[in-house]
């Protein structure tokens, strides 16, 4: 029987100009759907897990289209509450060369942002569940949603469910001070913490020495210290930190580190030419959860998560549409990109 993973957050309508057009050039926008925890659920469904995504969406056709986008890839949507008037929107302008990508949010008063505690029966939702995943984006929506996240974490903990959180700080949603306060409370319940070069510093003031993300330099020893500080402060079982070296909007070096409370494990590094980087961190989280639930050792976990995320950067849209076999092949060293016949 497939292991059951619950994710909770907001799925949004993504509107993006064709190709590399700028917003002001665009006459048409492509409509797709995505969002941190929804992206993780799609990854896990593709890997063969019983992945359930929890949110609130309007009953109208745009809300239904968001639900359908998840069902298409096998995500269980039975715990999605219907109500409210709005599906959150984000506009994406893809960067190229030295011009960075740009995101504009139009998500105020979305259905999930107006959700109330009574919209979710967490005891029922977590019945038989093995893992719960959320990100720092969800509690950033407002105090009510942060309280719902806290209720979910407490219920999951009482049910013996493993809890993971991607810190995912978004400065367009809340201040560093507010993030530190709210996430500090939620992280007391988290077992596996996922962060990137900047999240630990922005949310908890924990910084890596001798690292400049804008210059594309990464100091491994500094990140060991960051992971240990995070684990010591909150009691995390594991801390995973993605290490992105941005050479340009199109070309990044991509690797990660896993700390299991005792030892540090670094993945191999991939030189990526990027098709679409949105959802890259979520695909890493999905890979980490998959490998952990499949009982991989620590080195294999971080190699699988990084390879899964590397592949996502080659796929249009928020969702990572790859199989376990494809990830294992890349993690095993086959990164040639040669035609598979």
C-alpha cells in the first residue's frame, strides 16, 4: 500500500508571457497552475505515493480548473474545501542571461487566505498519514492561515506523522521579523527542515560565513554551521540546504547538503541550463520526501533530491513531471541528455 503524504497550502493560477517576453511586451499570457505544496504533491504522486493536497478553492470554473490540474497527475483532491470567490494569481516574467525572472502577486483575499479553522478536519485528514509537508509561504498569508498551519502541525504531531517544512521566505508577503516569530513557533513541531542559502538568514538570522549568493559563491563549512544551528535550536531530525550558484538567469550550479544530526552529506554538483526554475525548490522537497519514505540512506537521499530538482529545471511549468527511474538514472551519473531509445 502506497505511503500517504499530506501537503497544505495555496495553488495559484500562473499567467506568463510566451517565451522570454517581458510583461510590457506581452499580448498573450499562458495559464497554468502551481504553488509550493501543490508542486510537492504532484512530484509525490508521480513517484507513486498517495499524495493528498489540502487547500480551499472557489466552486466556480477557475477553482475547478485548479483542482483538475492536480487530478491530472494523480493527486488526491478529496480534502480540498470549496468556497470563497478568488483563486490567487501570480504573473511570471522569465529572466534570461543577466536579466532576472520577475514575479508579481495578485493573491489578496483568495479563498485560502480567507479560510477558517472549521474548513479543515485535521484529525480526519491525518488518519493513516505518514508525512505532512508545508512551506513558509502558507502561514505568511495572514494570521488566520498561520493559526490553521499550527493546528495542522499539532494534530500531525499527535498522530505520529513526520512533518517537513520548507522555510521559503517571501519578502512580498511578510517581514523578516514576523516570519521569524511565526515560523519559530511552527518549527517546534517540524522534523525535517528545508532551506536555501538565504532562508535561514532571513527568517532566523542564521548566516553562513564567507558566502555571497549574489556573487554565486558557496562555502560548505559555513552551511554546516547553519544546519547545525537550525537543528540545535529546533530539534530537527534533518536539515537540508539547497546550494544554488547563479551564474545567470539561464545557468546555475545546483547542489545541496543534508545534516542528520551527526554527519553532513553533500551531493554532486550539476551545471544546469534552465528552462523554467519556478518550483525548483519544491521538486527538491518532493525528492527528499520520496527518498526518505523509501528508506534511502542519507547520501542517497540528498543525491535523489538534487537530481529530481535538477530535472525540474528542464520542465516548463511549476510541476516536476519525472519518474523515480529518471531521477535514479541522473543521480547514478547519466546526465548526458542523450536520446533514450
